[in-house]
C-alpha cells in the first residue's frame, strides 16, 4: 500500500493540513499509521478522493523543461499487458490518461497512490464548442 503523509496529502489536494485532518475526523478519508507512527492516508484512496476535492498542487520537480503543461497528481489506475500500459492519474480535478510501454510504467514504479507529474507537450490542440449551429444558416 502506498501511503502519503498528511502534509503531503494537503499539498496534493491544494488545502491545509487542518482541512485534511477534518476530512479524516469526519470519515471522508481513513488515516493509518506508518512504521514510524506518523499519520498517513492510503495513496489510492486519496487519488479517488481528489477527483471531487482537489485543486492543482505545485509541481515538485526541479530543473527546467520546454514543456509548460505539467500537472502533478496521483496515479489512480495502471493497466499493464505484455507490451503496453495505460496509466490513469488524478491531477487536481482533472483525470489524465497516458499510454506508454509496460517497461516504462514498471521502471517508473507507477502504481495506484504514487505521486507523478503528467507532462503534456503537443503541437496540436483541438477545441470543440458546445454551441449548436444549424447547417445552411449564415
């Protein structure tokens, strides 16, 4: 089981430590004790909770990158076959899905509850509009 300290859970959810403790007190999250006796929450449980309660956290990576679209989050699901992996992450209120080699997912140690950074670098962005326009009208 991947566990996350209360302080780190608060950072990932974009809230204070006290807010996370209140959620634990109200039963919204379950606390556990790590080997050192510190309060922690299950990473997979936190990832599911983040879907409805998170704001994007700060990027913990150091260094520079040409990619500007970096979203910190928690892995919520990893589906592996012999060649490929589908990795689902909860990044604040957004769910991100990445397809990669199974070898890459394994070597990165990706499993539900682990913290990861989704880096998006694309040359094309397609935008849909919810507005309905009638064909043939001007």
